[in-house]
């Protein structure tokens, strides 16, 4: 029996980690006008953010075509996979998992289980990595599914953006719209609740915003593991990680960079952390 893990490019998993754990990443699409790019394949973060700030019109995104998932599932089957766990961005943020399910209906010879993480970005990525590690250790599909769902329940994502404009124009902010008019001079702070992006606060400066991200993350101690990403500010990421180490000195921290498809909706300057609280002790 061979189990493989599939996800989508919104997971913000660094390529070297995906390769290490044999995680199959199906890219979403980014469109600048009539130009179409596969996220992280045809365009990387460096090229994307340079172009984003120059373009007068915001690029758009789309879930992967059904055929991309079908090709991935069939290739993994042909490589020997007997079961696949396909874990994806919240269906309230993207219809990616719908494409994945439609593709699976056409693929024979392999059992495919789908999980809506209710998350995005690194919060999704941490659960995907955990699932892949469990698969490597010989866990069953049912055990991997249970592990992933439990981890997503214990995962908390906090995001600082320079502006809500990108989220507003992309239609991805849900209840965060309530804050648009009052945040002109503030750094909006966001999280994901029930699969939707919602506001949790604001800060007048970036330094205060980082401290607020850390304060909110600290509410979920003890922290088992964490992840942090940036878009265009590696120095800010380094400082954020230093502060994160202060509240979770024993937790492994994975670092990454926002992929283009996430960058369309959060813009340059974003910083984000995800923390996974430790499981409750068993009496």
C-alpha cells in the first residue's frame, strides 16, 4: 500500500519541503490580462511581486482546471499510489476542492479522499506537511485524515496586510469589509474563521502590528509548531520569527514566502504566522 499527499499552491509550502516529503502541489492560475501563469511554475514570487506593483490593473486568479488534478492523480496512481489524500484551501475562499473532486470521479484504480482544510496559506501548509510525514511513517489513510482534521482544528492563522485593497478588489475579505472605511492609516490584522477571512484588529505601525500578531498567537500556547511567511520584506520576517521564538522556544518554525496566487489577494508587504496548539493531554 502506498499513500501520497496532494495539495494546491495556496498552501505556500516551500518547494524543497514539498520535494522532501513527496507532496504533489497542483498550481492555481494567475492571470495578468490575457496572460495566464501556473502559480509557482510559470511565475515565481519574485517576478510576480515586481510586476504586481507596476500593473495598473489587478491580476485575477482561478482554481486549477479539472484536468490538472486528473493528470496528477493518474500519474501518482501509475507511480504506485494506491490511496491519495487531497487536502485543499477553504472552499469558501476558492473552488479548488470542487475541481479536485470532479477530477477524482474520472480516475480509477486509486482511492482518493478529499479534505477541505477551512484554511489557506501556511495554515493549510502545516497540515499538509503533517499528513505527508504521517504517510511516510506508515499511517493509514483514515489515520492521516483524522490527524489532518484534528490539526486544522488546532491551527490559528494571523495575517498583517499593508492594505485591505487587494482583498477587497479580489472579493476575499468577507466580514473584513466592515473595516475598510476605518483603516486608511492602519495595518489591518486578519485571521480565518470558519473558512472565511475576518478582521481581528488593527495597528498604527508595522512594529505594533507584529507585536499584536505575536500576542494573539501566544494565546494558543503551548505551541507545537509554527510557520511564518512574507511577501516582499525578509527583514520583517526575520524579526517576526525572533519574536515567535520568544513565545514558542521549543516549537519548530517553518519559513516560506507567499506564492503569487495568495499575493494577488494580500498584496506586497504581507506578513503572516500560523501556530498549531499542542494537543490536549490525555488523562
